[in-house]
C-alpha cells in the first residue's frame, strides 16, 4: 500500500466515524470535528508539562553531580541522521510531521530506508564550526543523536555495521570529532540515544510494517544491543556529560534501572535524562517545547525546536523569532529549568542559516545579560506577564518583558530590603532611583525600554 492510499483509507475511515457520531448525537460532521478538536486541545493544555515517569528520581535533587548542569541553563541539541537526506519529502510527496520521523510516517520499508546510508556524505561537516556556534550562542552543553528511532548509528559501532563509518561513503566518525572539539573549546558533550524505539532492529520497538510487534524479543534487544552500544558510547568518546534517552514507552522499571546503573558504573558523573522512563532519570524532562506554568521544584529541562522539526526538513520555514527564543529561555530559567535548543543540520552537514542567525543573536543578548541567567534560581516574582525574575545570593534580577510607559517599574513586595537598583546592561552600574509605596518598591528607569526583548534590572538585596 502506498502512503497516499494509506492516507485516503484513513480519511474514509475517519469520515465514517465522524458521520456515525454526527448521526448519533444530532449534529453536522463539522460540528463533531470542531467539538472533538476543542476537547483534545483542552486535554492537551491540561497535561502536566512533565509527564508521569519522566520526572527526577528520588535523591537526585540534592546530587552535586548535577551542579554544572544546574548552572548551565542553556544547551544545544542536534538531531542529525539519514533523515536529513529526504528532509521531509519521500518519493516526491511531502510527508507531514517532524523530519526524523519520515521512516515511520511514510512506513518506509527498512530495506529501502537503509539505502540512504549509501548517499550520506556530509562533506561540509565541520565539528569546530558547530561547537563554536554553540559557544557563541552561550550554550554550555551539546547533545547529539548518536542513534535516533530510525536505528542508524551516527558513530562507529562494533555492534552491527549500520553506522556512519561502515555504511556511508563519508566513513568518518562525527561523534569523535565533536567530542574532541567540545573538549578543545571547553563545552560539555553528551549523547542522545533512542533506547526503546528502533525501527531498524528486528526487536526494537515500533516498526510494525517490517516486523511483527508480537514476536519481538524486546528484553533481548535491550540486553544484547542497547547495553553494548551504551557501553561503547561511554567508553570511546571521553567524558560524556549526559545520555539523553528518549520515548521510554514499553521499557520496564527494571530495564530503566539497569541502564541507569550501567551508565553510572562506566562514567559515574554522566547524567541520565528523565526520558529513561520510570522516574529514574537524574533530572526531569518536560514535553517537547513544553514550559510549565510555574516554577517546579525538581531539576528539569525543556527540549525545544527553533522551527517545527528536529531533523532537517526542506519545507519547514516556521522559524521562531529571536525575541520569542530569548523570552522562552528566560521564562524557563525563571522557573528553574534548562533550555535544550535544537538545530537540525542538512545532509551536507550544514546548520541552517536561520538557526545560526537566531543562536548568534541569543549569544549577543547573553553576553550582556548572562549574569541573570547562568547559575541562577527562580526569583521571587512569579506568575505575572510583564516580568520574570531570577536570583543569586545578594541579587534579584528582574527581566522586564513589557516596559511600562514612563519607565516606572512597580516591583511587588519582596521579602528583602533593596539596597540598589541598576540596569545589567549599564557597565557603570549607575544607581536607578528607588522609592517605596505600601505595595512594594518603585524603580525609576529610562522612559523607553533599553532592550525591547528583555531589559534586566538588578536589585542588590541584603543576604
Ligand atoms: O520522537 C522524538 C522526536 O523525534 C525528538 O527526538 C524529540 C526530542 O525531544 N523526542 C521524541 C518525541 O518527544
């Protein structure tokens, strides 16, 4: 069956169902669809940002191994693999959804998808350039797909030859090059690894078009394939800051636990993402692009896209603005989280220019305002639209998103005496007039917003 036939059949099946519902409940088909969509949206919005099983394991909240990660606040995620070749288009047809899911969405037979490896030759790949971009963006760690759900290994694995060194004309190991560059440029290096879904391995989860799900030996796949690969990753690439497991799905608590122990046994300082599953990760993982409504008292991270896809897609031009990205970073940090922002390089090994432009602009902003982001914790002002706040000992940072007319900033009561207020962007730290009324303090800033995206005001406070 072609994808097109699949889509038509699905449409017909849906149509029948919708018609039946409309008949049973006395409405039109479009009323039924609108009702269902609204209900689904309400349910989606009501979902907690951190799903069950993806939160932080007991005892990790106080673990000093996470101190660097807590201070870092901003990382680079890289989704790179064979899916960058079709880049969202299969046999002339645009395949909806995220780029790295093309094999699944178009139900591409494994034997056909595998052929992409013969074409993969990213001659423009330059590890030094990628790492330098992350540094310029102000990102403190880099996490890259060593194996995504398509099962193709972007590193030299001895456990099978479906990997970039053995199966492509490129023949180089980009993970080796990136690990070395991260070390050289002083940024932490980590791996994404899809532990449950593997659409290539006969016993991995989710490929039901080539294999029979009921026949799979998932436990054998974890023991004989996943574990040796995790061992390779943690043995051959120097210090690994974290392993970013994903989509836990059918993994059992025992399997998650044994992976956690394996990682910690080989590299005790290596962190494990919350998507290991079964609430066993070292830190919690929010949903993709999901930001909790309020500060959360666990260590958590939001993985996020700059456009709408993780793996490169030719037709996705829905780039978020720099303003949006900076404010998302600040919003997340003000609630105690980290922002792991993705780039999806092309099959040639190039990070798309719109991503580069935005990351550089974020870096410029952080050069001036990083003090109010790195090594901070959630500040006292929460739950208002116009401002976010972060703190460090002796300092409260107000991130003003909406500058009041006239420049008088009314700060709600905070439980410490304000000794001085100044603009973080002002190198001379000139004091801004501070007065108080019954409800808090008033800082008199410039009439116009000094920074249209986020003006940071520093309040020095006692203690
Ligand atoms: O299915 C994956 C997806 O491809 C991507 O890797 C994201 C990144 O957080 N994780 C999964 C979906 O949540």
